[in-house]
C-alpha cells in the first residue's frame, strides 16, 4: 500500500516500508483502521469456517515512486508464498488490500503488474480488492481482479469498513457460487485532493448515490475513485466501478 507522487524526486525504498510476512500479519497487530484489518476480521468471523493464509503486507506513507528493486524483491516473495500455498492445497479465493496508485520506478502501475502476476498463478478463482478512493484504474487491473470496494470517505475513515466490504463479496461468491464481475466508466477529469472531501458537496451527494445504488439487488459495490492528481500517468482519471453478482441469468 503506497500513494506515489511521480513529481517527487525521492525514491521510496525498503527502509520506508513496514513489512509483515505470513502469520505475523495477523499476530503482530495491524492498525485497526486498515482495510487489511477489516478483511481479516470479517473472514475470522465468517459463519462457515475460513482458513486464512496470509502472504505479505507492505505499507509506507505517501512519497515519491517506489524502488524497483524493493518492489521486485517483495513481489517475488509474495508470489513464492502464494505458490507454496497452492501446492499445499486448493485456494478458494483471494482478497487484497491495495491502494491503487502505487507507482514503481521504470515500471509504472504496481497494482496492475502485481495482480496480473497473481492471476497467472490462480487463473480461475475469485479475486476481490479493497482500494483507496484515490486509486488509478488501469485495464490490466480490471482484467485481473473480479470485484472492487473503494473507500467512500475523504479524509479516509472507512478503510476498515471497506476491507470488510471486500471480504463479504468474496464470501458471497464462495458460499453462493456466484461470479463477481465489474463494469467501469472513465470520466476524463482530475480533481485536486482538497476538493474531494466527502462531508461537503458535490462529493456528499455523489457518495450518497453510490450507497443507494448498492441497495439494488445484485449490486455488490459501487465505487467512485478519483485517481491521484500528483501522479503523471496515462490512466489517471476519475473512474466509477460497479461490482455485481452474476448468477448466470
């Protein structure tokens, strides 16, 4: 999880990240407000038994783009955990805590590269992701991930709830045998961060519209994602994502 300012010359390196691995992710006491904490708590409290197999969790405060060497090292570590878990027994689904605007030097969008690599290992299981409201949505990310839940508050005070939302989508897919799919609409505009507070208009009404849409049958999550205005990226724009359950009808 990282929000990368591509206009900042500082490279965010390994020493800037807090890194948790394997079962330490659960035992070390994650910040209770984080989306990952929401994912874990919801899965732990599921009515039917769920075995959680944690991989790797990295988090740093916003800064410049992330070191390519650190990213490749950590990505390889994550994929190694994932491959070992797959070899030990079937994995039913994946739930990810991502930011959505993490940029890697010389590479670009981390989330697209990472989820594509993960999808190569697990081509046919549901994959759901929790995203920051300032995520940048790319074609490869949409191709790899089935469903998304984005923050609905700025400042972000619903990270935990968003993680829980993503986990509930995954559980529904597994328990009811429905596929989660996502449609999207790009809006070619960028909005400065200070203009996107959700306690005032126009975001107040826009987010309320998202919540009301989620009350419709089959609609699992509606996310209004604003991109990150301090990232020079061809995909950067406001994006609306609607994730829904497809029962084949």
